[in-house]
C-alpha cells in the first residue's frame, strides 16, 4: 500500500495571530508536562522563587519594633518639614530681596522721570506764562465783548465765529488742492493768493488765542467757568496740538522753493472745527435735515473736485492734448476737468476711450471709486431724508391703518370723515399725534419746566386753586392730558357724571341749551376753565352731575385733569385738601348746587301723598277684641 499523503498545510489568514496562538499552545503543553512530573514526584520543586520567611517575634519585641518604626517615621517627617520650611523661608527671603530691589529700581526710575518731568513742566509753564503775559492785554480787551468764558452749546456768537473758521477751513481745503494741481500760481495771481492765505491764517490764530481757551467744559458734573482752568483744559487736549501744528508757518519755505501751496497742507488739520460747527448748527436749527442734505451735497462736490484735480495731473503726466482721452488744453482747465469728473464718477458715459495702460488703469480706478463713493453718498442721503420724514411716515401709517380698519368693519362714511379730519388737524396743529410720547422721553425736571411755562399761569387764575400749595399745582400740571375736539363735538352733556375738569389750550367752546341746543349761553376761549367743581363733589347728593351742555366751537384743544389724579395728589397735601373742600362748598353755594334742587324735588314728591291719618281715640279706647276686625278694616 502507498503511504498516506501528508496533511495539507493550514490556511493562514493572519500571520501574527497564527504565531500567537501557536505560542499559547506550546506554553500549555509545557505546563501540562510539568504537572505530569509533579504527580509522579511530589517532592519536585516549583520553578518559581520561594518568598522570604517572616521572622517570628515575641509580643514585647514586636511592640518595640513598631514603636521604633513610628519614631523613625516621625523623625523623618519632622526633618522633611524643617527642610521644606527652611527652603520656603529662603525662597520668600529671596523673593522679598528681589521685590525690594525691583521697587528701589522703580523708585529710582520714577524719581528720575519726575525730575525730568518737573524740569519739562517747569519749562513749559514758564513758556506759557510768558505767552500769557504777552496775550493778556488782548484777552482783557476781548473780555468786554465775549466775557470771561463762553458756553459752546448756547452762545450764538461762538457758533457765528465757528462759521467763519469753517469758511477759512473750506478755503484751504478746496484751493490748496486746486492750486497744487492746476497752474494758478501766476505773477498776477500770487499777491491775491497770498492775501487770502494771510486772512485765513489770522482767523486760525484768533480762534486758538481768543475763542478756544474760553470754552467752558464739564468736570465731575460741574460746569467749569474759570478762565485759567478752561485755558489749561484746552492746552491739554489733542485739538490744541492739531491747532498748533496747523499754524506752523511752512510758508516761509516759499523763499527757498518758490510759491507752492503744498507748504500749506498742514492747514487741513483744522477739520475738527468743521465738524464742531456742523454739530452746533444742527442743535439750533428747527429743521436740521436741511443742513445734513447740504453737507452731503458738499461731500459729493468735493469728491468731484478731487477727481478733477487728479484728472488734470494725469493729463499733464501723459501730455496735455497728446491723446483724445487727456485734457485738450482748450477752455477753462478746471471746468473741463470737473465736467470729465462728473461724467466719469457718475458713470454717465460718452467719454473718450483710453489708449495707454496708464489711461486704462486711471479710468478703471475712476469707475470703481465712483461706484463705491456714490453708493455711500446715496445711502447717506436716504438716511437723512428718511430721518427728516420719519414723523410724517408714522402719521401716514397710523392714519392708513385706522382707515383700513374702519373700511373693514363698515363704519359709516360720516364717522370716517370725522376721524380723517381729526388726524389731519392734530398733525397740523401739533406735528405729532400724542404729545405725551415726546414728553415721556424727557427727564422729570424738563417735563416740569415745560408744563410750568405752558399752564402754570392759567392754573393760578382758577378760583378753586387759589391759595393752594404751588408744588401741588406743579404736580397737577404733570397729570394733564391733551385732547382735540372737532367742531360740534360735545365735551360734556347735561346730566353726565363729572369726572374731569377742562382747561382750554386753544380754540373755543360754547355752553348751549334749549330744545335742540341752539341757544348759546356763553363762549369760552383759550385760558378758560370749566368743570372744576365736579372734581370735589360726591355722587351721593348729585353734586357731580353736569348742569349744562358744552360743545366745541371749531377745533378745540383741551387739557383734561381727572378726579382720580387729583385725589392721588391731595393725599400728599392735606392743607391744600382742606382749602379745596372749603372753596368747593363756597362755589357750590354761589352757583346754586344741584343737591339743593334734588332735595327740593324730593320734598315736592312727598307732599303729594301727605301724612298718614291717626286712628280715632274713641275706637282705640273701646274697641277691644270685639272691634279689632272693624278697626283693621278702617285702617285698610
């Protein structure tokens, strides 16, 4: 027979796993062989090393060993703590020495710095002292005109002066760039330019010497009006540094390099004055958006001016008249270049085609700049116009929403027309629909001042409030509400419950009566008061009922004070409450109170029935139980 073929080699999927498994099998086989030998010879030793034998000690010896170990451990701990403490002390000592050394160095540097600063400040103070001595006669002469100091927010003289400084700044801004780019420095024009330059410089100098050092300022909530402090405050600001740099006479370089406007470029650092003038002008104008629109247009014109200057410089660089794209050299150079700037920056089109790389680059830069600048200016103009018409937009939106509501709910046309009339008149008369919205945004002090200026004189004329606490009247003024009545509207009707008093702000009302209210008893005009007695009368005696019809004669704007608001105020003024109660009773007697009429009507009503008749004495004496039924029948 043939030998059996050898077994096929195992399939190896993972070589590493196969090797690990084979190693595990080999160790298991070795351990199995060892255990077989152990069974055969039970005294065979284990291949592991035997652990050391623990010595056996007596109880006393064991206690001493434990105590010795504790003592050694405690000594080691104490030594370790002492070493750490010593190390920490050394570190702290070293740190203190370093800090002391650093502090001494800082003090030394600080002393040196203060010494230098003292020398510098002493020198500066001496210099300014000498300047003040020279300028003192001029300042004393101007004190009689301007005063010691100037309020920069309310003094119109200062705002007028800022307008002159702004004019000088605009002269430098526009003409320095124009003279720098265009050939305007001729022998004939140089004297005129020099004269205007000197005038502008004198305005700058006067502003820095006379006006700016007099400006009041606020420090810690206090308004500083001391001339020495205002002068020092101005000299410590950055604006003073810019003003001084703008006054440096680089014009003296004319003698070395000729008459060139580039030496006056430092005059443009006076830009803060322009922005201050803009802010002050907006604060005093009734319609500030007009100035904002003018300022935005000025920015636009100045951007076109700069572009015109750049175009002329580019044309001069390329050669005037050498290509169709550059300035031809005919006519007014500034007007021709400004015309090109307008058409180029606004992207109107119709321009000559650029030919050279320089011309193409310049024109593309113009187009990109125009898109960016004009989009910014248009956005700014939109914001200005939107802010100017925000109130009108709110009024129109409110009115449209109200009209849509009335149309949706089928309100009669007569009522719709009256609502439209109320909206239109209220807006035309007040410029807003609700004055309280504006006043609520103001501090209490300002609201009180406005209310006192408008209505206090009228309140003091009311007989009911004469002799009352003035502060109580002021508190009442703050509770007034403004209401507009249309022609023919009834303000109060006879018999209504009186809960308010009215003060006529503008317009007139009529007290009417008769079958169809056609009889006019009296006409009350602006400043008159009605309905004041009902504020103090209670409803139990009918004293708070209206005794007449009052309707608006034309458009009437009334102030209303409610009874609840009055009682809330009187809680804090008990003396005034007594005065009002006493005067209210007197006024009711003088005008014939409705309570007396009600009582009289009650008496008339009882008199119709008369008193109940008494039972006859004879029947009461002898009636007894027999006549009881008869007496009852007689009573009935």
